[in-house]
C-alpha cells in the first residue's frame, strides 16, 4: 500500500469508527460543573508567580471544557498568605498555590519539596519528583493534613542575594540581618547571621529602611521586577541556598477525590505544563535582565569566594544532621533526596557538566 492509499484507508477507517461510536454512544449526561477557589501565597497580581496561578486556572478551565472553574484570591484577599495551608487542609478552600517551605512549622519535611542548599537543579529535582519517588514522599508528608500536592513551577538556579557590603569571608555573615527562608536561613544562622523572614511584598521596604541588610529572592528577572537593585549594590552568585525552587499546587484531598477522573487528570496535566512554563520563562529572561541590572543600573555582580561556599556547605551538613536526627520523616525524605542527587550528579559529570566544559574549547 503506497502513502496515498494508506492515508485514504486510514481516513475511511476513522470515518467508519467515528460513525460506529456515534451510533453506539450512550445518552448524553449533563456533566456536573465545579466552581472552586484557589488561595495564593503571593501578593495579588504579582508578576510570574501570581500570573502562573492565573494561567493554571485558565488552563484547567479550558482543558475541562468549562466543567472546572477556579477563582483566584491573592495573599490576604480571602485568608492571609501564610494561612492558606490551613484553609485548604480544613476544606474551607479547595486549592492553594504557594511554596512548601512556608509550612516547615507544621511538617518539618515539607521544606525539602521547595529547595535544598547545595541540592539539585531543576532538571534533577523534576527527575526526583516524577521518576525518583519524590512526588510520592510529598504525598506521604501531606497526608496527615488531608492534602495532596504537586509541583507547579520551578525558578531554576537562583541568585545568592543582594548585599550592601561585600562578603569576603564567612565572618562577614556575623551580625548580618538577612531575608532568607527555608533551609538556607538556618544555614546562615549557623554562620552568625540573623534571619528576618519577610513576605515578598515587604522585602523592598525592609531593605530600604535598614530592617534587613541583605535579601535573597529569586533571580535577575524577578528580582528586577521587585526593584531590589534600588536598595543594594552587590548582587551575589551562585544561589547555593536554592539551586532550584519548586512552587506547589496543594489541594484538599476530599475535594480532589470528589472530581471525576478526567478532571483529576486535567489538574495534574495543567500542573505539569505550568512547571515547564515558569522554568522556561526564567531561563529565557534571566540573562537579559542580569545584563540590564549591570549595564543600566550599575549593579556589581560578585561571586561568593570558594572559602565562603565551603563553610556554608559545612553548615548545611550540620543543619541536615540536626533535622534528620530528630524528625524521622525528614530523615526518610532526605535519604531519598540525597541518594537521587548522588546518582544524578555522577551522571551530570559525564553529561551536562562534561558538555558545558567543552563549549569553551
Ligand atoms: Ca529564593
């Protein structure tokens, strides 16, 4: 059978099959429609993060043919940003968009699903989530809260942060007041810094007023949008504290289970797509904005000295040892994470890292 006749044959077969389906189709039921609410940990209308939540809701509505509509509330509009976990856990709200490290006080192991200092890149973290058991462990950690969760964005490698003084030795962290959440904050506390936790909308003001001396946020694109270059002149790299950071979509388990299987699949598929979209946005824009910060605003780009990174890495080990010795779930999650990291790092040495090193030849 040549190409043409094969195409014709397939076309006819399709037409016949289609007709058979139409004749044999069951009576049409009116599908139930759902109107859900989503709370976010981001300020209302925040670029990219809030935008990602809106795009997710639009995608879910489109893919479900309008059967699942989601109305979004920015942080503070319905509940304060840091109470969204509780609201969804109790089923007051169906879903939330945030970062699992905000919930470290409720479940210590939750922090691993956002970022781990000296941990894995976005590509490696996604490998752990989707193919290395990470996503299953996340469900285990959230099960006592009647929640399920999934990745919905990744920032890629972050920057080390904005400083008004140079970091030459690890001693420079002594007495430094810095905004740094998650495990990173615990690490610099060991180096003598004072961690001041500020939600996104307050960081700029706190930098300007000297409530904090330094702050880390995301990377050049998002940091530029936040205006941090107007509050500090040194911009440090690499972001050892968050070599990738995952944002999450968390859903009340009962609400999720009340959906038909097709709608559950729609949510999962939309979350996958957003995880890739946000990472792609950051990847495509970070260097453009980094150059703009340097060339148009005189920001000084600095690399942390090796001795500082080495000391921070050693403090990271202490933070992990302390946590895993007192919290069995953290021990279980970190064991899985570090084993996966060890394996993918060995592979990276002969793939990504080896490849990058030949580009300069
Ligand atoms: Ca960060």
